[in-house]
C-alpha cells in the first residue's frame, strides 16, 4: 500500500515538474531569468559581421568628417553633403576609431575581468589628443583621481557629453547577443570619462551592435537596445521620442529632426548638464537621436543611413560612424558594396595602437570567445565541422539611474602611489 502511494506521489511530482517547465518555455524562461533557447552563430559569420561593423564605423566617420560641427542646430543642406570616395575608408587617424582600441588593448592584455583601475591607468597613459569628457577624464586620472570619480560630475563638467557613446562600438562587436556584457563594459570603460546619460549612450550603442548580429530590423534593434539602459533616464526618453515621431512621420525625417531639435536642443530642461548651452551641442542624448534617425529612416540602405545621420548636424562624423557600424554589422563584410571595401589598406595602422585591420579583427574574435564563454555560452562544432557560438539569452540588467544634474556622492577614489608610478603618459 505504501509503495503504491509512493508511486502515485512520484508520478504527480513528475507531472507537476513537467507542467512547470512547459509553462516556463511558454514564457521563454525569462521569468526565471534563465533566458529562452540559446542563439547560435558560426564564428565565421560572427567575424564577417564584426569586420563589417568596423568598416561601417570607418565609412561613417570618413564620409561625415568634413562636416563635423559645421552645422549646429540646423540640417546640413543636401548639396553640402560630401561625395563618397572609396579612399575615405582608410580612417586610421580618427579619434572616433582609435580611442576604443585603447580599451580593446586593455582587454587583450588583462582579459575580460580586468579591473576598473587598470582601465584607468591604461587610458591615462594614452598619447593621443582628446577633447571634452575624454580629455577631462584623462586629466583627472593623471592627477590621481581614480575611476569612477574621473567621470563623476563633481570632477568632470563634460560627464553628459558624447564621448563614451562614440567609442562604445567595440563593446557590442565583441559581445554578440550579450547585452549584459555590453553594460558591464560600459560600467568599466564608460566610467573613465562619463556619468549618467553619458554612460547610457555608450551602453545603448553597444547593445545595438550586440543585437545586430541576430537581427536586421532596425526598429527591433533600437527597441531591444533600449532595454539595456534605465527607462527613467532622459536618454531613454529621447530614443522613445524618436521612435514615436518616426511612426508619426515615417516618410519625413526632417519633420522628426525638427521635433528633436525643439525638445532636446532648444529646451533647457534637456540640457541641464550640457557643457555649452549655445548652438554647439555635444550632449549624448541629441547625438544619440541622430544615430537612430539614420538607422530608422535609412531603412537598411548604407548610403541613406550615413547621409541622414550626417545631415542631422552637430557631431556629424561620430553619429554616422555609429549608425553605419550598426547597419553594416547586420549586412556582413562579404555582402557590403565594393565601394566601401575596395580601397581598404589592410596594413594601415590605427594611430596610437598596435593594430592594423587584420590584427584588430583577430583580437576582437579572441575577446568574443572569452565573452561568450564567460557569459555561460559555449563553442561547438556543427555538422560541417565549423565552430559555432552558442549564446545564452539573458534579460538585460541596466545600470542604476543617475543624472548628472542630481549626481550621487563621489566615491573618493584615488590612485595609490604604486598605481601613480605606472602612469607615464607620452604626451600631456
């Protein structure tokens, strides 16, 4: 009798467990924080898309470069848009490109678990010219103000500027389908120079790249990336506004531009920590809006995407570099129009880095392998013997909400004497 009862109870328990698992599957296991079915991408396909992401950055900054900050608070006239030349792809001396390679180098040398303080030491030792939040943050580091205080509003009046946003592309390019890796990298490298919306802009851009390995619908990419930043931030509000106005004006990007300009350029409530309250606007929010403008209204066309992000003005080489990079990642290197890769000099060395294009690609692949494994994924071989990333799906966990105009207390973080001895910049 007892044995029969035990059998019945065992059957009931198994049925309940199966029902629970089935229900979890129905909600993608997200309710448990476990994620849905893992995503897979061959490493060959990953590399192809990652290479394209770098090409997109180089194309955007090269094409938009002649217009940078020449049009502030106004749309660039169509006839003032430069003509594309294939040689423009060789952007080896652009801070929009090589600054983020300092971060890659730190990761290459010290691994994905490198410390925030090591990241600060390496950035302090960089030898290139910098501006705004980057310059202020590096100056702080060289003075002994350690991260995260180097990017805190108490010490950095540019903390809401665009800087980490323009150099966060690397974070998504080495974290395919891994938004929480992107967020973590933002908390590490974005804190060197930014705070609040200045950090969120980079995390948002990186999250778009991470999603671009698996999705080519630009609206879906934008909405997915939004989940990686605090929803109550002004940055998230700005991107939601662009999505809303895009729906209202799907064929008129200039109308949407006017709405963005009215709220995020002319309204002081959305420029509370702008380093300049005039026509010059390097705030992360409005320039992030111009990235998304190119992606949405470009509708998958490389030329239109870059041109629209450029013609929006303000930081009109950085913004098309971000939008071009995200779009090109969805396309893949092999499928790019020849005009974007035919003149690429593979041996051209990126300024202040040890990388040319092939070595850059190799380092990114190595770091992506680390990132996938570290995030609980794995590398398998498929039926054709090709290596495949098997990537767990995880719900994004954004950073805590911060606002530069109501900043929390600084961490009182200082470099030790031993750490300061490691800071020996080659240029002031």
